[in-house]
């Protein structure tokens, strides 16, 4: 790798775009509508059908995500995209309805419960390594492989023991919904009301209905499991109760939250691992250092476990840096419910406030040489200024499954790097494209050469 080479990135806009050009660009890649100046300024504003503001200033982000949380709910566009599939779950709900669900679900993601689920992640890492070995000398699409591995994890921690639950069908339904419904519509960009039908989301409705039907069946048919069995996510949520209102989730609420966790809990981690493996192949020296750490920390030929995490700090740094360069939720939006001032600029009621995490993480005012791959930025995480790094959001709505995702990612990445040397396939660089999440279009194709522990 050349010392001046940079990993793949999204070409950002250098000239203003009108409504039609913005729509066309956004349907191909939402991130392509971000102006390049957003990586060099604290805030950028404009109008494309509706007034909008892109915010990269940490203090303004703190105001949006923490101090004035209720004044900046998730945008109608975001809700329109997600609600048909995951209802009024944690990812969509606002206000009191969100708060009681969060209080009810939070214990399921305690450090103890996440650690107890480590063996499921370790088993998935072992199966992933076996599939890569079975591929022999053929190039491997590690993105496809990571999607399979992380879906095994999330389905095992969500519906363990439910043999009647068709996991493959749910997986395909989720993918079909994102592919059909996740693209920005002109109706979204001009602010059309939610009740106005979006044809592509209507088309995806059958897949969603089938997915919900199967999840409902899994919830209602769950029987008690043998004593001593580690409780899975469904067990924990069934037993959950809001400590303030003593309310528990009904079947529809359980189903919507479980589907939300499945969607968010496997694809985002799969993307993080895919980009991390691409970056390791891009920089062989960093990969070699990570492999040395993994092999020193793990018993001969053994996969990583949750107990190994304290001995894998550099692997964790690679995950952190992959999340900086390619955050799965690379752009999120809010709707201003009250007038406000951000960065000395007027925000009116109804304005769209965009948090372009991709531009924040590459902002030259906040990060030195921001497009360079350098995991050692995270040697001291406490030195990273708050609200400059938001792969999981922040404030009260920070991702409830962040510790789960990080544990899973470190376990899988350490296991694979200890056993394989990954190298790029010439001419097959991934293309970062965001629909609902920042995906490597075309896959991440790598050669995987087994190495001795």
C-alpha cells in the first residue's frame, strides 16, 4: 500500500444541485447529496423542496441529541421508511411511548446478559472460519459471509430453540423491504404527508406482512425452556417490565421490537466487519499487527470469546476506525418541532435537520487527516471529544445494542484475523453506497490465505 493511498470513499458534491438532480443522486446513494464543504464547516444549510440544515458542530449536535431531544424527533422521512416494517418500536417511537419501551428493554442489554450471549458469537465466528476454509483458493465475498455470520448470531439470541421459525424467510423479507422501500422518494423530499402512498413501499408490503406473521407466531408460541438455559432476547423481553409504569410489552410490541433488533442487530454489525476486513486487506501492516495480537491472546487454534476482549485492544481500535470511516447509519435526520438557533443560524419549525455522520467523522475541523485509515486514533478513547464520533448516536437515544455489537464484532474479527491473511482482489474495490445503511456495493471480495497460529 502506498503511504499516500486512501481507502475508498464517497465522492461528495462540489456544486449546488436542484430538486430533480438531488432526487436522482439520493436514489442511487443518499450520501452523494452531502456537499464536500460539510467536511470543512460546522454547519451547511439549503433548500431542496424543504429547508434543511446539515450539522457537524459537536456543541450543536449535543443540543439536538441531548439538551433538546424532544424538540428534534426523528424525521417523518425516517419514520415513513421504518414504520411499515417495525411499527412503533424503540427505533421509531417518540416521547413517553419511547421512554417506557427503552426502560423495559434496557435490562436485556446489560453487561451481564451481553457477556452471557458471547458463546453464540464465538460459535458463529467458528462456523464463519470453516466456511472460508471450505472456499479454498477462491476469492470470498466477505460482506456476504459477514451477513450470514451476524444473522446467525442475532437469530440465535432472538429465537433460540424455535425450530418452527423460518429464519431464512425473515432474512429475505428484511432484504426485500430495504431494497424496495429504503430508497428516497420525491414525495419524501418535497415533504408530502405520510398518508400519501409511496408505490415502492406498497410493493414491499407482502414481504413485511409475512415477516410479521412469522414473528407473531414465534412470540405467542414461546414455551418455557429448560432450567439452566441462558435466556435469549425474547425470554428477556417477555420477562421485561417498565420499573416506573409496570407495563409489559404486548405481542405486537414484542414483535416490532424483535424485528427491529434483527434488522439493526445483524446488518449494521455485518457492515462494520465487512469494512474492517476491507481496511485490513488495504493496509497489510495494520493487519499483521492485529493478527499478532489475536494469536497472542487466543489459545492455539481457538476462536475468540467474550473473556478475551480485554486482551484485544488493537482489534477493537480497528472496529472503532471502521465505524468512523464507514458508519452504518451514515446519515440520520430530525425534524425541528420548535424554532431554535444552531451555530448562530435560525432553525424554523418544520425544518429538516440532518446529522451527516459520514461528514462528521471526516470533518477536517475535528479529525487530522480524516480520510486516512489509522486505528491508533483510538488508543485513548477518552481523548476523543464527545459528539465528534457518533457511530451509535448519543444522548438518551444512543443505540441500545452498542455493547452487543462491539463484542460480536471483536470476537468475529479476532477469530478470522488469527486464522487468515486477507488480501484485495485487483479491480474489485467496494463502492460505499447508502440506502438505509452504508453498504459496500459489489461486495467486499478478498483472498483469504490460512496462516499458522
